[in-house]
C-alpha cells in the first residue's frame, strides 16, 4: 500500500482501533464472556493480518510440549476453507499412521499442513474454538491445546499468549487496517506472555528496532528470536533430495508474503523463476496449467513450492515430466531454555528436553 493511500485511510484505521479497544474492554469487564476449558491453552498469534510464520511456530510449540510429555491438540479457525466457519471439522484424530480426515479445501491450508507435519497430533477447526477444543478433549485424549492464530479470539481463555512479530517489517511504521495490515496496535501486547521476533536475519532485518519498541512499551515482557531455516528439499512423498537442482526452476508460492520463500531458495544457490500466486490459492486445473506453462517457458521440469502449497497439490496431476519439490523449514529459537520455562509455567509437565 502506498503512503498516500495509507494516510487517506488512516481515519478508518483509528476508528477500527477504537472498536478493537472497546471490544477488549467489554471482555475485561465481563460484559462479553471469556470461556475456559479444563486443560491448559497456549495461543500462538500475531498483531498483523498474516505472514509472520505462525504455522512453523505452532509446530515448534507442539513439539516442545511433546518433549515435556504432554499430549497437545491443535485448534484453529481454518481460515479460507470451504463451508461454514461454524462447521466443526476434525482434520486429524492424531492416529499413526497419519490419517487426514479432511483435506485442505475443507480444513484450511494451515490446519491441513499441521496435521500432515504432526501425524500424532489431533487437529480440529471451527469458528467456535471452545467447541473444537472440546471435541479434541473428548475424542482424542488431549491434555493441552495449542490455539493457532487466536490472539484476537478473546472468547477463549488461555494460559499464555505467544505473539509473533515479523522482523522484516518495522513495527513502528505499521498501521492498523485498513490503513495498514495490523489487526491491533502494539499496545495490545499488554495481553501477551511473550513476543517472538520471527524471520530474524532476513532482509530487511528490523529486529533491534522492534525489540526496543516492545521494551519501551512493556519492559518486563519476555522477548525471543526465531530464525526459519530452509536448508533442504523433499519430493512430494517426503524423500530428501540429495542433489539440489543445478538448472533453472520455477518457484510457486500461494502465501501472504512470498518474497522470503524466494529469498530462501536463492540463498541455497538455486536459479529460480518466481511465480507468486494469491494467498490460499486453489490448485485447480487452470493453476496447474499456469505452472506447467511457466516451466515450459523457462526450460525446466522442477517445480518448487512451500509446504503449505504442497498439501493442496496432487503431484500426480502435474503433467510429465514435471517434478514437484518442497522446501522444508525448521525453527531455531533463542534463548530456548527461557522459552521452555515459559511453556513449563503455562503447561506444567516433565522438564523439556534440550
């Protein structure tokens, strides 16, 4: 969004900000009800509309809880899925071998990806997160819940809010929607138990400035740094690709901020031809043909996608001899011991493994 348009929309942003503040006040005063469940809840959310890395962080938190001997389940709204948001969908019951009970179309991209990445973890989606959590408690024997993208979902009580801030975006320069892409202003961090600065080390990197702003607003709020390390490719069936492509490739991304995906591929030394697609794109026959045309025009058979896109693509639908490759990502967070201590306080259990 241009600066001029952002300034024009600023009054609407102020009105939206006041509305969000009034809503929060109603919850704090008990005029709107916050409901509790009988097991601990850890929320992973953000201030912005998207693109901060919530999905890999949710996976990271789940794995840390598993290391503490807990049995977490994941609850999400399932943004962008077909059907009514009020419909409860059990995406996975956490059985091994993994059995996705709903695909990305009916579950939403991120819940389907989490269910695929975490085969032993049950996942449910519903606009009523309490209803989804109750389903997991009753049918899947969960003893804690990780709430995906729920920082603004004040109707559900939680033990800890972990809020993500994208280090590639300068927090002080961002505005509340529609003038910008913030859902809430930085003052909303008063509800947070911790802030995690994601994409640290990427370009541009505003980590230091964002940390300083958070410290100025809330001096005692714990802050952490997370790097998203993308250092390997796999095939559609999960096998590692030992030798990276040496020729041209087409890189497809149907995510909110694809530039970081493209930058990660270039950092691996790959020659890519970027093909950005709209967020939550459906890989129908027209989209597949668009990808195939891009591959033909650049003289390559290698198509590289994000893990989020991969759960929506039938690799067999790609015309031969195209090959689908997936960039895998892992989280490196520091200081890890302090983060584990925070989780331990929110969800008591065994000491977390290193």
